[in-house]
């Protein structure tokens, strides 16, 4: 059976992000959490979509100076 939801902390672990990242999304209203008893649950599909919408991290441009070392530009 496919898993639909998880606690924010558990979802962060599943997606390899910091829990604070998901808590910030919840606090700003971009991610909705649902109360299940005393637990908060987020839908994993919603987390996946929000992570996919994030821009890709930019790596520094590297220049080879002719030696054996690569220096950042």
C-alpha cells in the first residue's frame, strides 16, 4: 500500500531535508498540516510538489588554472 502522509519530521527524513524547512512551509501556509489526534500529518504528494518547485542550487563556476587544482571563479 502506498503511503499518503507522515508527520512533518518524518516527511523531512523521507525527503532528506531539514525538519525546519517543512515547519517553515507550514508556518507560511504553503504546506497544510492536518490534525490526526495529537499528531500533525502532511501529505507526501504535497511535500514532493513543493520541493520540486524549488529552484536548483547553483554550483560555483569552476576554472581550471592549468595546474592540478581547480579554483572557483
